[in-house]
C-alpha cells in the first residue's frame, strides 16, 4: 500500500484526493493546505487523513511514500525538491517548474535517488488522446503535416502566471506525446488587456526540423469555451473536439495530391480526396483515474511514466522559449 501525501486542496486537489482514494493499492494518508476551511472540507470526506497547514508535516510523515503537489507554479520546484530530498516519490501539477534549470535539477535528484518523478499532464491519459496516438503509431495518418489547436474560455485568471504557462502546457503535452519529438524553435505573440502585465491571450507558432509546423491559440478572455485540435497527415486528418460529448475524435479520409500536368511542366494538377469519416470508440474511463493508477504502478514497479520528469522538462523548455519570444515581440527562439 503506497501512502499518498497531498499538498494543496484548492482547485485541483479535491480531484486528486478522490482519485487516489479509489486506487486499490494506494492510501490517502496526509494532506496540507494553508486554508483551514479547505482542510475542514477534506476532513469531512476523508476522516482518517492526517491534516495540517504545514508542508513539512506531509513531507516528513513516515507513512507517506509519495507526495502529490497541487499548488501554484511558483512553489512547484521548492516542494518537489524537498520531497525528493526526503526520499519521496513525486507527482507534480503542470508545469513541473518555472525554468529548465529547475526541471533539470528535479530530474537529476529523482535519478540519483531512484525515485519516480511524474508530471500531471492529464490530457495525455484521456481516451481521445490515447486513441489518436494509436492511430498515428499504426501509420494510419501517414506523415504529419501540422498540429493546430485552440484552447479558449472566460477565465480562470491566474495571479502568478500568464495564459501561456497556465493553458499552453495542456496542448504542448498533447503535441509532445502524439508527435514524439520536440520543436526546434518557437515564436510567441501575446497581449495583456487588463493592465497587469500578465498576458491573457497568446498565439504560439512552433517549427520542427522537418516540414511539420504547429500552432496553438490560448485565451482567457473568450465568450465561449473551445478545446479543439486539428491534425493533418498525408493519408488522414483528425479533428479532436474535447467539448463534444460523444464523438470527441473524428478521422477523415481527406487530403490533397499534387501532380505535374503532362503538357506543361510549369503547371500542376491539384486533386482533392474527400472520403469517409469515422469516429472511433474511446475509452470512457476518467483520465485522472488512469493517471493516478499509472503513477502508483511506476512507484511500485519502477517503470518510466508516460509523463515523467523528462516529458515535463520538454514542456518547460517550450514554455521558457515561448516566454522569451513574448518579451521579444514574437522573435523565433530555439528550444533547448
């Protein structure tokens, strides 16, 4: 039985508590939060959990084998480092850190101590994204041309991070998982409309070493909630609409082929293919439930998690490059 210590019971903490309580070989053992009223709510649901307003009580608890961090981004590195130094496995909310150097240090600590370090990239564990990955890996898409996504809604505004660090990790982690390779450079342009100097809208362009390009649009100031991704390949195209209730993934047998006109080598013939569309059956299990199970499996067996520390580091590298590009009005910045 793996003892779980949860740090943070705010927006996402209750979901983590609920799911870890349902994992067969895990036990929610301790939880801390700065707000006593939040701890009181947790205590009503989980009366056997040890409660505290101090992170040290969770990290230092001998019954806690793994620490789950659901706190503001600015605290991730410090808390994860303290947990790893104390010999605890760590699952940390996205993004795992605020810089590449912090991510590298956490990965080094986890490796040296033989501990599991995993990042909460929840969308990677959805049935929709895993099905798309299966379709791509089977070669059904052919060569990928582009990855284009939009993630907009009205709020939730953050006080310690802009829309890039808040929303982009979702789409960047999906792209990283599906494409399987990192971009070479990023250009980002955004704006702050509320006078706080924190961008509430941004557009990210990403280029890879081959002909693949990607575009991500993120926005806190939209009248509707959209979560849609288009992926185009030489053979098939996919539309992933997370707001759909039943058919979140649609695969289109559509495309374009270009051939030279035989009578004039300077002219080309464009042929359009518009075939059938099908919506594959998706695993309907809750993504966070699968993620929590996967974390415990990694802790117990020592396997590398699908969203381990190195995947988290790749996302932080993209975010850091995007942030630098924002400050330089959209300049192309290499991803390291």
